[in-house]
């Protein structure tokens, strides 16, 4: 039985423009720009140089520490290895490949003789080598989540909530590739040693629920689909855990603290392809929508495709377009150029017309408390805003701002249209900078004292 999580809002889902449109394959771009950071952790080190010939699926970026490898999404010649515009702002080192349109498969891509005979360790290694990350946007390396959860997790949850407005890629995947989803679920059940996997799907995707249940029944798979009432941000892993199990993730904790592990729908498909085909993450399904898009679509394209190609494939942009957002309207990032590439976590590219601009230049809080009621993390946004605005970083830390998931529910509920989410993003960064500076100062002081003691001996 589905449970309720604290807070949340009910925005119009705005999915009608694309939820009945099948996933289309984008015409291959002339070149792809593959950033070396598409995961939680330090950027990868490029393994190729200008002039090298690369093949589809070839590893071109290696990680150290926490991360995931990066692969060529097309075959062709390396045109450049240099910083390029990046979706998170600024520039990021990228490998630019000139497409030869042959899609010559790399020898590194090898399907196992019998996927079902693979050990848990072999499956985790396949997931690691495929460069799979959380493809719903979090981009946490999947092999780390699996290996770190074994022995701790008794509930594996597949995130099919897709609660952000406009985005329909996961919904279409349920309808068009249910076998891959259920296949990935079965491998996850084997890796975690659980007797069933739960797929949480909001009820505005009833046809997706029905399709998944058809495949589950035909395969007699150890999978259960849990219908969920529509509510944002139910796609947040902590909120989804509570909706499915009734348990709350503790402050500062992870789903594994309550025995849960959460994986996105398309991450689950990627796990299936990695184990059965040895295929790394080289393509991404992206919803292109919004009032600024002439013909909204769901497109599947190579990783590294410039978003300008996506808009071109949708008939271009309305001349009154004023804002571009990568991701959903609640948690997405505004973009300053259409030259940024599609990454592993890119779920949508949205464009909006000027008549949808609702911001207020100098908003004034009216102390209504709606932001507190909407916050799914039990925080007090009205006070956090004041602390961040005035630079009161100690008070900001005591208000648990680092627990803020930047979901935007408070800003959506605010009748004064306060710039809450933006202020919390900058406030968190200021707090991180202060903590780093304090740590460096403490280390310098300790080193100076040790040097002084040594000199006095």
C-alpha cells in the first residue's frame, strides 16, 4: 500500500504535449561533444588525443576515486580535447568526435556468453565498465550504489514516478521497452539478494503500469508495480522510499539507512543492456518540450549531442522564447547557450516564451508559512532565506540547509514569488566555502604550532 510523504505540491503535469509521442531516434549529429564530467565525483581523465580514431562504445575517459568511465557515443575521429560549454555553468574538459556515421562498434563491447550465469561480482563489474550512473539526474555511480548496498538493502525500488512537469521519457520507456525494465529488475534482485523489486509509478501513467504488469505476468518476474498518487517531489529518492515503504530516511542519511536502494527507470534499462550486451551508456532519451518549442518530442540521441540539434529536430524555437532549461522546470538548470551537450543525466530540454515569465524583481516575504508546509525535508525556508541573504552562515548551517534537496516546492508554493531555491543554492555554496576555509585555517594553525614546538626542542 502506498504511503504519503511530508510536504510536496501539485503542479500541473504539462505532459500532454509528449506523453503520447513515441521515442524517435534523432538523426546523428555531425559531431558530438562529450564532457568528462557526467557523474557525481571528480571529472574523468581523457584517454584519447586529437587525431585518434575511436569506435562506438570505446572508453575515452577514465575516473579515479568516485566516478564512472565515459565512452564514445559515435565512431569517428577525435577533433578536439578541450574545455567546452557545460550544462552546470562555465566550461568543462570535453572530447569532441567528428562523426563518420558508420557506428563501428568497439571491440571493447562484448556480450557475455550466458548473462544469467554471471556472478554478482561479474554483474557489478559489467555495470561499472558500462559507465552507468543515476540517469534521472542525480548521476551517482550505479556500481558504487549496488556494491555499497549489498547486505544492507532489503527493498529495491525502481523510480518510475517522473513527477516533474513536462518530462515523459520514463513513461514512454515503460510503454515501449518494458522488457528491458523488467529484465534489469531481475538482475538487481539477484545482485541484492531480495525476493522482489518494487516499481513506484504515479497513477497519471496508468497505461505504463498496465504494460509493466503484462510483462511481469508473462515472465512471472519477481517484480511488483506500486501505483502512487501524483505529488511532487515524489521522484526524490527519500520521498519515494517513504511513499513505498512508509519509512523516513533520517536527516543527513541515505536510503540504505532504512534498507532501501533506488534506481531510475532508464538506469535499470542501462543495467539490463550492460549485463546482456556489454553495451555502455552511449545514448539518452530526452523530452524536448515547453511553449517555446514548435513541435515537442521525445528524442533518443547520442551522448554529447548539442541541444541545438534537439531543437532543430523539433522544428526550432518560437521567436518569443526567453528561457532554456536543461531538466524539469522545478529542478532544472537555466542554460545560456544551445551549444551545451546532452549528458547522461539529461532528461529534458525545455524552452519557454516570455509570457510565462512570473518572477518579481524585489519580492517581499509575507510570513504565510506556505513554504514550510510544502518543504518535504521538514525545513523552514523563510528563515533559511533570511540567513542566506544576510550572510549568517552559522545560523544557516544550524537550520540544516545542507538537507535542502533544491526541489523548488517552496518557491512554487510562495505567493510572494520569493527567489527561494536560487538563494539556497548560493547559500549552500557559501557554507561549503566557509567550511573549506575553516578547515584550511585549522590545518595551517596546527602545522604552525607543530613547527613552533619542533623549533623549541
